[in-house]
C-alpha cells in the first residue's frame, strides 16, 4: 500500500527492480554460458581444419561465424572481422596495432607484399596507444574485434585465460620451429600449456646510454662498461652538476619514472624473473628485492644524481642535461632524430643485485590471433609472414627494433653501427621482464618508486605494499595459483 | 460545440469545482499526445544514449565484468563495499576531486565576477577586446593549454618559477612535487575558466535594471552598498548557474590531469596519487585491466556524489530576491 499511494516511489521501485532483474538475468546468463577460464571451446586442430575447409568459425556466441558466401575478398562485420570463401579464395584479414609512424610505414609495405603473394587483403588500422586498449577491449566485448592484433607479451597469458586467443596452428608454424628459430626471451611469455599464442614483435632489451661528451668532461671513459654497481654509482655522482641547491645536470636521467630500471633490476635478480610462473606470485618481496629497490632509489635519496623537480616531464638525456639513461634499444634510432646534437654510445648496464641471472632484461610485444577470427589459418599465415626472417630484417633496419629471429643476430647487413651491435649481442643473453600485466603493473611499481623517492617511505614497507598489490592483481585476474 | 463554448463550459465547471467535460479532456489528451510525438526523437535518443547505458553500467557494477570472452561473475555489492571501505586510491581520488572543485571553483567565480564588474563599466574603452582576450583560453584546446602550462610550471627553467625567483621566492616543484602538483592544475584551470564564467556573470549584470541602481544612488547608497545590497542579490541566479556548472565540471576533472601528469614514461595521476581524480581512477581501472565492473561501481558513486553536491548547492546557494 505504501508503494501504491506514492507513484514516484512506485516508479523508482519499478526501475530498481528492472535494473536488478537485468543485472541478475543478463550477466548471469553470460556467466553460465561462458566456458570456464582457460578452457578452449575448440581445439587448435579443429579451428585449423575448420578454417582450411570452410570459413565457418569455431568461435562462440555467433560472432566470428562469418559463413562463407563465396564472394572473394569481402569483409564480414562480425567477430573475426574477416571472411573467406571456400576453396582458398582470397580473404580480408583485419589487423590492429598501436600507432608508430615507422612501423605503420613498414607494415603498409608488408601488407602489399602479402597481398601480391597470397591474394589475401589486410585491413590495417593503426590506433593511438592512448586509446588502443580501450578500443580493443570494447571490440572484443562486442564481438567485432580484429582478427590479428598486437599485445605486450606480458598480457598474452591474461588474454589466453580470458579465452580470446587462438594458438599458432602446427600447419603454419610448429612449436618446435618457434622454439628453435626465435630468441628465447622473445617467446618465453607466449608459450602457454605447450602451445604458442603469439609470435614476437618489437623485441627490446634495456641498454645504458652514455652521453660521451659529458663522460669525457667528467674524466670518465665512455668506451667502457661499468663492471659493478658501485663503479656506476660513483660515475653518476661525478656526472651530476649543481648550482647552489639546484641541479643543472643529472648524473643519470632516472627521477621521474624509470620503469626501465624497476622492470630490469628485480627481473635479473631472480632465477624465475619478477614473477614465478608456477605460482603467479611476485618474487621480489624479500631481502634481495629490498636490496635492488634500495640501490636504485638511493641514487635519488642518497646520491641526489637526479631530482623529480629537475626538468620535470622532459627527456633530460635528449636535452644533453643527463650523463646517462637506461632505455630500450629502439632509442639508438630515436635519439638520432630527437637528439641529433647528443653524441651517445650504448652499453650493458651493471648488475644491480649482488647476484644476477642475466646481464640484460627485455620486453617484447606479440602478434596474436583472435579466437573469434573466421579465418585463423590465413591470419596466422599473415603473422608468420610478418615475423619471417626477411620481414624481421626489414623491421630491424627500418623500425628501430631488434629482430627476434636467432639467425639475424649475426647478420652482417644489420651490424654496421656499433650501438646496434651492442643491441644485437644483448638479445641472446636477455631475460624477459615477466610481470603478468602491463599498464596496471606499471602503476603499482611506479607507486613503489614514488613512495620511496618522494614520500620518504622506507624500502621494506613500500616494496611489501607493492608486492602485495601486484599479487592481489594477479589473483583478481585469475592468473595466480 | 465550438471551441469558445467548450472553454466557457470548462471555466464554468472549474468554477463549480466539477470535472471538465469529456470534450476538453479529449482535446488535452490529443495535445499531450502531439507533444510527446514531437518530443519522442529527443526522448528516444536520450533513452538510447543515456538511460540504457546507465542501466547497463549499473548492471556491470554488480559484476566482475572483464571485457572479452571471460565469464562475468555476479558479485552483488562487493565492488561498492571494496570502494567505500578498502580502496585508499579511490578515497584519495575522491578527496583530490573535492579539493580541486572547491579550490578551483570558488576563486574562478570570484575572479570572473571581478572581471565582469570591470567589463560592465559603461565608460570602459575597448570592452570587446578585453572580453575576447579573457575568452580566448576557453576556446583553446584543453590539451594544448595543458602542455603549455606543463612547460610554464617546469620547476627549473619554467616561467612561473623564474618570475617567482625575481622576487626572491623559491618556486615549488609543481607537477614533480606531491604537495604542489594539484595546485599547479588548479592554477591552470582558473586561468582557463575565468573567461567562461565572466561571460555568464556579465550577462547577469547587464540584466539588472539600471533604474534600481539609480534609485539606490539617489537614496544615498555608495558603490559597496549598491554591490552588496543590489547587484549581488540580483546576480544570484547567474552565480548559482556558474557555480553549478563549475562544480559539475570540477567533479569530472580528467583532461587536465591526464595531459599534465601523464606521459608514455609516467602514468597519469601522480606523483603519489596526488593528482588522481575520480574520473581518472575510473578510466584507469577500466582500461588498464579491461575490467568494467569495479570502475562502473566507482562511476555510480561519483554520480551520487555529483547529484548530492548539486542538490546541496541548490538548497544553500539559491535565494529569491525581488525589488
């Protein structure tokens, strides 16, 4: 009676009931209809054979079931965003990756070559990084995502666990061939349950860049690598210049967000890297982790070789205002354009922890194929083409990235610049930064850095809090345990 | 029955307290139907683009809702509970948002009022030029403005600290200092928004009848009394409008923080969460882990907060004045 007497309340209650009913029914339905985490609804062989004989997708929920119409080369709207016709007729494969001018230019050349070679068309979209994951996530949810897309290797496991990825079919590239032909660090995170779910691209090792002029000015030898952390630390202090209280030259460009350091150092300090793959928990919440974090942050808090208030948000190294910086290999090319006046050389950074398990850490991205792709075989052929030896040689020469093929490490056509040679030689020794997240983990680790360097929090407290946060994130994602 | 007869009958019925005749009701119903017919395109659009997404967002907020093929798990009010009781980053982001709103809206409206009063002086020359100058920041891209202010606030070589240095004032670390970063963003927002509120208040000032002010002058009221007793009360609707718009915009703080504190090398919202706003929190929690449930709950809490604050404003700021 209470409700009937008050039409407003009645309307409000009706809306609330409708919302709850919608919430309970719709989501519940999808929850029960979905396969459990990590469970594939189609075996690799079945998806492979389906695509080779017909274009009917093995994907779920209707999306991606681009039934062949026989019209060659037409693009379907749903799921896999590609269509094919029976009998090997040309298909269109949608391909998304985040924006990079150099890579976009190269990829446009590759897609023309691929079309000439196979008759298949690539519908390529280059999406600004800031909106890349928003667009990809929404498209995957709506079932109209691309067939081929680019993911950081660190989150391939997460997407595979969500049931979004198709494995590399043996008919295109066998697991044994992938293991043999590619640098182990570039594929370590792509192999899940004995199958590969991506092929590597944008392989980068973290290297130490010296400003050679500033080194000489400080009486340091820019041709030598640092053998120990202390040696490096002393050089950083020597390279630092102040005017009164104010910093005017940083010994090392490290203050703001040196993710290259906190990705590398904890990774190299543990035999299993930053995360134990078996348990899905972080390895650095202990004395060794504390040592690594303390040594890195001491550069700011004790040695004052850089400050967050010095040239905030600027690239001090590119401006010639820092003696050193740890960056990805690609900056060997980037600085040629953005800092033409800076004479730099590239080196392997000294070990941060007392005991390290590899000299350099690496990151990489990967090309993956959507599980809802109507033509996974053709999509993987395209990815295989992109990661072939010839293509990788082109990527390495023009795209500022390391090749991930073993055979190219010693390729004389690539070994002309001494800085590039350092990068090529670092590949085979690299250990992958193996967190199980990307921007979300970046934020957690940056928080540890900020709390120690800006908040005055002691290393143990900050590291423990960050480690627990990272563990909780993996647990929430269903990747731990 | 003619329309005039119908109207007479209706008036007579109204006078005796009886129900209006059926003919009048039918016509009114037809008119109502036509009104709805004309309104329907807008209503349908509103329902599709606002109401439906809101209902879906509410649905998401009751789930763990990863994007893609992963299962969606019903968690009831757990997302809300976690946000309200456990998530210190969310609490900090709400605090930052409220701080920004108060610290930016109050001085912006006050400054805009001062500028509007100056520009409303009848003897001021080149009034149009000044209006344009004050309004230029409003029509400039917020992203561009953000980048420019990032450079202005650079602690070592930026103009702001250089000028402070001329007066012997050691400039703060601005965006590199957790204690100052949000104030840097406030400063930029005040500079940008003054022109917008100035236009609203100037329109309000020009709507005040000149006779009332002249009468007050003849009664011996000085400039301060005229402002305090006449201008300010009659300007109340404009001030309320400016404040409500400002508060809603403040509570939705995002672009300034995203542009001024984030980069490929650094996640936005730092240092140490000192500039993370509620909207930024929602975006980062949605599109970092590609999870819609938790940020949808945060969005609903923000929605409730905006609604409450707006209602409070209407309750306490709105005053009716008649002369």
